[in-house]
């Protein structure tokens, strides 16, 4: 809180960056050369249910059911209507759930059993096999909201927040055919259940009462009540991380194609490039995680449980992203005032955005080195022991940004890349240079991270990143 009256009075002299009426998008673009204010490119490749399953199905066909088994069979209407009818005739005891491909908050969702319940439609509609054996707590169905942050597509960098939400249905679970249309049995969305007479508000973050918990509370509950001897919280979290990484890989090539240099959404800068997702996960009776959907605009509500999770999460997210102060706020006549308002040490020589640090432009030595490690060659032995030996300016810029993120992540857990995630490279159609470089850096310095940091510091002192 700002208590200095001189500082309060000085706010009026600043550009409107501290004013709710400020035109953020326009000013941001004007003050950050090469940066676009635009939605994350092609996030619908994984955030739309129909597109996600199309990519998932292609990966499953190529790599097998054993590796890609976290998403239930889905039919996209109207194109798959005849195939759905055949499947429902062939499996008369199965249940199916109807979902609008771009919907959220449980809108338009319902469970069916007979084909004549499938609506005639010319608009896209998903009909997915319903998971009839969800893991139950206190006889009710629940799902998990996991928060995922992607800060780069090339190289791929994925973080998963270590807390989240658990949302419960308000009626006891059953498969009574007369109650298939009762969404408060079968649908766990908060928007569906919050107005139920049975809904119990939970105001205590570490409590396991009520119809919304924190994810930490669920882990504590399961640790005390887990009956599956083949599972523990560590393996369960690892399984969820695997779902997150593989789901991103499903749409990765399509997303990269749009932002790579020459693509329709290509940018000259890596600044302000991120996407925040809300993953909805269902555990079955064997505690196997199933991906329900990926939300590209997850809500951050003000309820006690939500706020307990999302306020520190959002604060850390912006810290990881690494916003700079707009140049207009660090001009000589405003620098002292800006530092007071934001509680920043004014002795820092550079406070504002520097285009060169985030530039995607390549010099001749960058291009030559990257050509030595072609994307089509996925053989890890061909790069792992030498790719870090001779760094170029573009190498240093990418590695500095990555290492800064790694150090700022506390609640966010880096799930890709790690020293073990090269196992996912077999799912890449091609392996870009920067994925190889970051894999090589992590492998070389994971046991002596300070040495890797010193290397980058020395490079920056010599202005290699410029």
C-alpha cells in the first residue's frame, strides 16, 4: 500500500498506466517494438474439444493406444453421425456425453444412452464415451482443475501449478437410467452445482468439507484414504503431468507452424508470449487421470477457495512471464516516482523493455550453427554432448529467458523440459534446434546449475545477447 502523500499526488503526473481507463493494448504495442498484443496463436488446436480429439486421434493412430489413452473416444457431428450410430448399436450398454466443442461451464452438456437422443445438427457437436466408473468421494463425483502455463512453443516450456481446485457434483453418483438427465449427478462444473440446495460452501482452504476443495486438500485426503496399492500421490501427479505434456504435443506442430518465422502469426519478439490454461481432469476408480477438456480462458473467481489458489498463482505467473516497466515510465523525470510507486530499486541501470533482448532475429553465426543441427535429425547423441560448447547470441537470449523463468518458478512446477523429458521427443514430428539446445543445457548443468548461470552471466557481460 502506498502511504506517502507525495507519491499519491505524483501518480496524477504519470501516464495512465496506473489508471483503470488506460488503453493498455494500444500503448503496449506503441511502447514495445516488435511485440503484438494478440491471443496465443492457435490455442484452439487443443482448447476446442473437436480439434483436440482430432489431433489426439492422429497421435494415437501413430504411436498406439498404450501411449495415448487419456481421452475417451469422441465423435464429431455431423460428419461422424453414421459412425456414432454404428458404435452405439455395437455397444448398447455404453453411455455417452454430449458436449458443445467450444462450450464451457457445463453449458449444453448431457448424458445419453440411445441414438435417438442425439440431436440433428449442422453445427459441430461432440459426443464422447462417458466414463461410468469415476473415483468417488463421499459417494459423489468430482473433477480436478489443473492450471498450466506455456511460456514458449520453440523451445517448448510448460509449467503446472502445484495447487488447484476440486469441484464436486451435489447429488450422489448413480447410473440409474431415469436420472441420466440430472446434471448435478453427472456434471461437476461449479456453474451447474452452485445453485443446488445441496451445495455446501467451503470457506477453509485445508478443509475436506463442502463442494469445492483445494487440490492440496484432495492430495491429503487421498493419502489418508487411498485403497489402490499401486498408486501414491507422487505417481498420480506424474500421471497428470504426462497427460498435460502429451496433450500439448497433440497440437504442437500446428501451433508452431503459425508462429515460426514465415508463419501467418510470426512475431519478431519473444516478449509477452505465453498462454494460461485450465485443465479439467477426471480420476476413474483406478485413479487413472482422464482429460475432460482444456479451457483457454479459465476463470479466476473471488470465492475463498478460488482466491486462496489463484491470487498467489497469478502473481507468480506474471513474475515468470517477466513484464518490464513501459519506457515512458522510466524517463529521467519520472524514474524516481515510478520506482517509489512500484517499490523498485532505482539503482538498476535498465528497467524498461529492451527489444534486443527478446529479438528473434538471427545473425549469420546463429544461422550457421542452427543448420548444423537440422530439425529432421532427432538423434539425441548427435547434439547432447556438444551443442552447448559454442553459444551464439540467439542461444544466449533463449537460455537467459529460460533460466530466469526456472528461477522464478516456485508454485509453478516445470514439467517440460526437465532432464528426463527427452523421452517425449519421439512424439515430435521434427526436433527444432532450440529444444535440442535447452535439452543439452539442462543435461550438462542440472547437477551444477550455478556453473550454467555463471556461463550465461559471462556471455551477457560480453554483450553476446545483443
